[in-house]
C-alpha cells in the first residue's frame, strides 16, 4: 500500500463503499418482498390489540 498513489487509495475506498451500498440495497429490496410468517403462539405470549384494551 505504500507504493500506491493517494488518489488510488481513495478510489479503492470509494469503490468498496459503492459495492457495499449496492449489495445493501439488493438485500433490502429482496427482504422487502418476502412475506413474514405469522407469530408463533405456541406459548400464548402474543396478545391482540382487542385483548389488551
């Protein structure tokens, strides 16, 4: 790394952050389209809003 020019180091950092941002957006897009399962009420710990009022 000592032999690389300073602009090249910053370019590497910017490219790495760009790739990370693209992957984050891809995962977020995929996760937003997945249906969440209903809560597991095996132990009865979930209550509906009408039960608490």
